C-alpha cells in the first residue's frame, strides 16, 4: 500500500466547503457550523485555521480561536479538530495539533485550552486547567478541561468563549 504524505497548511476560502464536510462527518453538524461562525467572528485568525491535505484532498482541519479569561489573559481555544473518518488513526489529528501549537507559539500566544478526551491531549503537554488557575464557564469534568501553557505565567481565570461556541449546545434537529 502506497503512503501518501500529509501536507498541513493554512486553510483558504476555497477549502471552506471541504472543511465543513470533513468536520461534519468527523464530529457533527454543530461543530461544522461552529467553524463557519468562528470564521465570521472578529476573533478569527486565519493562520490558526489549518487543513491536512493528502493528494490534493482536504482530510482534516483544526481551529484555534483567541479568547479571554476573567484574569485578563488571552488564550487560544482549540476547537474543533476533525479528521475524515476514512483517514482517522493515521496520525493526521496529531500532526494538525502539533503544527497548530507551533503556529500558536510563533504568534506569541501564552496558552491553549481544550475541552477534550483526557487520555488523548496529555500527549501534547495538556494538563487539567484548574491546576494552572483556569476554569471553564460551565460545569465540565476537571480532567476533560485542559490547558497547555506555551509561556508560563499566562493569566488564568474563567475562560470567556466567543458567543459562536454556544452553537455547539444547540440541536439543529429541533
């Protein structure tokens, strides 16, 4: 079986339909809508919206969005990350996360927060956010709300997500 290299690059507007489809199939429609809404928000940073491409086809996407904390810090929210189900478990999600974290460091961000699987994200250096003084704005399991400090000393507090994140709580079927 031939191995096709994965190329990680910034998303372009031409990628939007493919990204929507990948995120919808990898996650759910709400996360695909979230990406669409975050692109239209003032917080959107194009350099932090990355795609994984194989043989000219978008097979994965990750988005980091700047958000504030009540302690006066600016952090990045990692959400969502999605890989086409046909290409999962091949390291594409990990490659997207690593490249996104590199870009976040390059741009000077101090920390990245994620609400995710506690067995997956620690491999990238994430740890429970409460241990570093960060809190979720709603009840979530402590072990699932994590932070990676890119620069120690980033002001913590409760994370104040973009209003676009509320879309994940809505059910498009109702």
